[in-house]
């Protein structure tokens, strides 16, 4: 299966006016079934991941909010292989992303969202200023009907390998009482079918590229570019007291933890196109594979747009 590039970053906004609920707290665990390496190594790599997300939409006025969104991500890859000392093994990566800014509703279903997104992306060894990144997002929102709201804009982030600019389309579409589509393309999307008041099932897409600085002296300031596109089926169940649990199972495509030297960069990138990418990967990628995720949410209803 051919690898393909999805240029994204994590400075995402939340469409307050078109979703039925908003997730204030998210706890997530991920397990990737062991997968063999492309070449050289005979062992298999096992991937683990976790996420803790906190969201606080602070109401400033009837149509104005200040958004504070804090996420922590953890990635771990281990195997039984002996690799050179300048290759990260096992891999342990951490990301702390603060997304904060202003969301304003206007008349006729219009609105704007402006967020800044400083990030600490690191292995948490000898952390210094080179482990920080900065990004932002701008979206213009339009409510086309009571069932359809869209937003258009772009995200920018200064990754360790260079600048990313990503056009965005935010979609919240209540097709019927049971069917809905939500997403912020090309980053994520969900097609949901409401089975009952307590159970929903559907299909989920999530793709991202992120980069993490390595502080260990053996790696001389290298960074790891993590990429992956998760295509999964999900089941979400309401447990009561605003708590939901969601299980996902599917396949991770274009999965990679590529290690590069610190001075190996891309001039500029937009989705699917990188300009001046002459980098040479130091480590060996393992294959795509099956993944399972379990998520716990604390969610509340969203106030109606007036």
C-alpha cells in the first residue's frame, strides 16, 4: 500500500454553534497491534498512545466566547531490536498543545474564530526553547440552515521541519434525526448514525502529522516526524451524568515515526505538496496496521445560536 502525505496540525477549533454536545474532558488510550519493519529488522514494533484533553469555552457575552483548550498527547513505540545509538529506540514522545482565542457570532448565522496555539513537542529530555512551536487558526463560519453549518479558513504551524499552511473546511451537518456528519477536513471527520438515545455508531477518519524534538545527547537535536491516518469504525454509548464511552477499531495508514537531523527541513508545505523536501530519514519505518482505541468523554449540551 502506497504511502501518501496528509499535511495537518493540531491547532483545531471547536464549532460551538452546530454540535449537539461539546466534550469538556477527553481521556483516550490507543493500542497498535505489532507490525513488522519495512527492511533489515526481523522484530515487530508495538505502538501505544494516550491523550488527555480539557476544554473551557468561557462566555464573554451572548455571542462571544473565549476558548481555552489544553491537550496532552503521548506516543510510545517499542520492540526487541538492537539499533545504533543515534537512533531513538524505544520512542517516547510528548506533546502539550494550548489552543486559545476568540470566537464571535454575528447576525445571519455568521461568525469568526481566531486561535493561537503554542506547543511543547518533546521527548521531555533536556527541554529548552528548541522544543517549542507556534501556530494558529482562522475560520469564518456560516450557518446555512438549522441543520447545516460550515466554516472556511486555514491553519498554520511552524513544525520542526518547516512551515505548514493547511486550508480547512469545517462541517456540521445534521442530515436527519439519525444521520449526521461532522468534521474539520482534511484533519478529521465522523459519519454518525444514532441507534437510540444512548447509542451511536459510525465511521471516523483522523489524520495528522506532528514533529517532536529529541533532547537526548545521542540524537544531537534530531526530531521525529510522526504521521498516520486512522480509518476506524466506532460505537459511542451514553453512560449517564454527561459521561460517554467510545470504542474504535480500524486501520492506521501511512503510519511513520521518521527521525531526521535537526537541519533537515522542508521549505514550505501545503496539503499533499511539500516544496524543497530533500530530507534523508535516519531510521526505518514499520508497516501500517490494525489499531484499537478507547475514549471517555465528559460532555454537555451546547447552547442554541440565537
